[in-house]
């Protein structure tokens, strides 16, 4: 009774935490190293490096170094707080990933393979950082490259490439997720520009973006148009979505547009239908395919070290047959995922990539990664539910990736349409019963 009374008094007194501060995880569990000191990269069992150019190998090592040194020590703290570590953006900018394959305008002009393997290396350490970069670099910037005017490219791309200007990309709406082409946000022509009215949801980076690419339906033509909206525009409101269990560092937001005026020069002239948006998805979906690959690489690396450090029954966990089987199954998944991801890059670079190719890749790697993180959670036992040991965080972070840029089911149906010639997105019409 005395303990209960003391706890009640403490909780009621100030509404703060009860009891002493938590022990540092290194002291509480000295038998294994937490992810703040990131494990060595050991998942490239079939030596994907042999398929990379010297430039791609150098970039891969550079990304590994920055992520392990700058992000790994702080990621659990910021993930737990659901805040983004804005102070690391200059470090992320030094990687030279923004702008990806774009040449000129201050962009790096990487091969798609280099951009993809870099995406995996960022996600290997932290999926939230990779999502932050992908929204900015594989949605916002390619939209301007593929659909913007020359003046828009000159104005925006150089500062976006250096992360001096931050962007977000708004397609999804509360009522239209997988059925995004049916969106209702409206663009009405007015003297000198356009008025935008509507609502967007789940928009990454939206609460702090300097510029927002808004996709809206032209009130006259009923076709899709794209617009660049500046931060602070009258009638624009972006608020953070709270209580996420995955990608907690990513600042997803709700956007409300109430008579937001956009000058004519900020309309993207190359977006006049949903098919124009698909040009952007062709590349971005390949890069998103590499996020589950990277997450799986990190989970395998963490489990590989943990099983050799942690001892039970007088032996390292790595010495037990069941654990070795799970570790090998995880490794096999990673090798297959790496090779599928690499082949997608080569198809894109050869001009042979189809929507079905990239959709199958994203759906399949997401599913295989789910098995990897699930096995990793099992292998770590109780520590498999602590973000300090990476696996629990990765387990949660994979879930939104399983759904965004096309859910597993929708991407499967895109591939299914391509291989059968039959679209099956909408349920078949059922005749009304005469009864």
C-alpha cells in the first residue's frame, strides 16, 4: 500500500514521470551493443559490389560513413520523440544525393544504380532519413525536372540540390489514397493565376517545407494539374499527423488549402493528366524499392552481431541451430532483394523499365522485408521490442513503406494488369438481385 500511495502522490503532484530515470541501455544490458554504435555491414554475401562501378562503390562507402557516424547515435532519441533532427540536414546534404540522376542545375548526375544503393545505405541505418530524402529528391525534384518549365528548373533545382530549399509533394487526400487519380482538390483559373481548394493527407515534410508541389484537378478540363505553392501562402495550413508507430521522425502532415492563390508562373506546365505524374513514379518507385532492401540489410547486420555477443545456456546465440537457420533465411532474402533491385536499375538505365516492373519490385521487396524484420524481432527476444537495438524500430518503420508509393496490393495489381492485359482495380459489377 505504501508503494501505491507513493506512486500516486508522485504522479498526481506534477504529472511527470514516476520513479528514477532509465538506466543507459549499455549499463542495463552490457552483453550486447546497441544500434547507436552501428554494426559492420556484413549482408552483401553474394558481393553486389562486384556489379558496381568504382564511383558507385565510393558513394556507397561515403553514405555508410555519414549515416553510421552522424545518424546512428541520435536516431533512437528522435524516433522516440517523433521529431526530425534538422541539425543533420547539412550533413545529409554533403552526400550529394538530392537531384539524383539529374544533370546540370547543381544536381549530381548519378546513375540510378548509385542513387538506389545510396537509398539502401541510408535506410540501413534509418528509414525516416531515407524517406525525408526520397520525398525531396525523388518526388519533388524529378517533378520539376520532368514537368517544370526551364525558368522553374533554374529557380528551384540548385537550392533544392543543396537542401537549402526543402520540398514536399502532395497527391494523397483523406478520401483518395490508392484511388489517387480520383482526387478532388480543385484548381480554378482566376486572373493572373489559380485558386486551390481542398485537403491533402500523409504528406511527408509538409509541416516545414519551403515549397509544396500540389496536385489538383482543373475545374474546367477535369484533368490533373500541378502547382508550386510557397510556404506561408495565405489560405495554406499544414499540421503534423500525430501518434504514428512507424517512420516517427518523418513529419507527415495534413494540408488544407482555402482559396490559395498560385501565380500562373508557378503552375507546372508538364502536368496535364495523371499519366504525366506516372513519369515521376517510374523512377521514384525504383528507389522506394530499395528502402525495404536497406532496412533488411540493417536488421541482418544488427542480428548478426547480437547473436555473437549475447550468450544463453553457456553459448552465444549464434551457436544454436534454430537461430542460424533464421539468420540464413534473412540473408537469402537480402541477396534476392539486392539482385531484383539492381536489375530494376539496369532496366531503367536501358530504357526498358515498365510500370509493372517497378510495381512488382516494390511490392515484392516490401513483402520479403517483412519476413526479415519479423525474424529479426524473434532473434532478439525481449530486446526485439526496444528501438535501442534497431530491429523494433525497423519493424515499425517498414509498415508505412509497405503501404506508401502504392500498397502491396495495388502494386501487385499494376503488375497483374501488365502480364494479363486485364485491369482489376475496381470490383466487378454485380447484377442486382431480382428477389
